[in-house]
C-alpha cells in the first residue's frame, strides 16, 4: 500500500492582495519522483517553500510524513532537504570542503561526518575536480555539487526547485540520473520545473500548475493517453486552452 509522503490540502498563499496559490491539493507518495510543473510565475516555488517550512500558508494544510509544516516545522526540517533554484556554493572553497562544511550541520560525530561527505563525493561524481575550488567549476559542475549536498544526508524527502535550470543537455542528463538513482533507493523527491519535456522523462507522476491552480495531474503516460498527445507539453497547452474556454 502506497504511503503519502506529502499531503497538500486546499493550500492558499496570499501576498497582499495577490493570491499566488488558489486552494491547490495534491499528494506525493513515498519513493516516487513527483513533478510540479508549469510556466514561470505559476506558483511552483511558493508551493515548495511552504512545504519546506520557509513560508507560512494563508490557509490550507500541508503534512510531510504526518508532520504539519506549520505546527511541527522543526520535525519536518529534520527529514527534508531543500535545494532552491538560486542556491550557490562558496566560490573560494574546494568542492570537498563545501561538502564537509555542510555535513557538519547534520553529523553527530566524525565517523558520520566522513560517511556523509563520501556519499556527497559519490553523488557529485566530479572525479579529482572535487578537490578544486568551486570558482573553477562550470555551471553544470556547481549544480551537481549542490544536488549532492541536498541528497548526501539521505533525507526522507528531497525538494528540488528547478534542479537543471540553465544546464546544457549533458549536465541536465547527469542531474536527472542522480535524481532517479536517489529515488530508486527508496527516497522521495518533489521537484519543480518549467521544462515539461524533461520532467516527462524524470517523474513518476506530475501535477500541472497554472496561475496558482492545479489544472491536471497523473502519470505522464496517463495524461498523454487522455489528451491524445505526444508529450506533456502538448497536454499542458491543451489543458490551458480548455480551461480558458470556461
């Protein structure tokens, strides 16, 4: 029986008079890669920040492995990892020193520290470049280092905001492979993206969001069959066109 890792129920977020989220609901099952996809400004990042306990909702409820993100935020933060789209690593640190610095926040002793760092090295897969300074890295290398930082602590839920944003085809493929391997080990991943074709190849299930509303959801296969579409991008265009007619 599938276990719900995340339950989002009637979630609303207002910024003054602007309603960014209009009562959205969806669930993420344990062990799956779930994609929240849609155009820029649709409400993806706002949703992830609420789930990550960085923002408080205006109304509605969010639970992460049974913990309420508002009332039990401290417990939620113990079991998640969040990688923002605009995250960066200190450029004057070597890659390995950055991983070691971040691991200190989670390790209870030196043995666990080294175990976490070693896992980060394996996930980043940068070879000997892990010993070079971050300022010498390409954008793709930096992103792989940051994804490794997010996953090396083996969180129950990894929340990744636009994890391949701005990357070329090869580096984006490498990051997607890292995400899929992480989920294959029984972990749960919630990611956002405006690249619908990419998400189609990465996610087990997806929710399409537009103007702060969930407009459709399901597996990529189900959605393509439902709308007789060749890809998820076509599905999204069709859904938006249909909703605009009402």
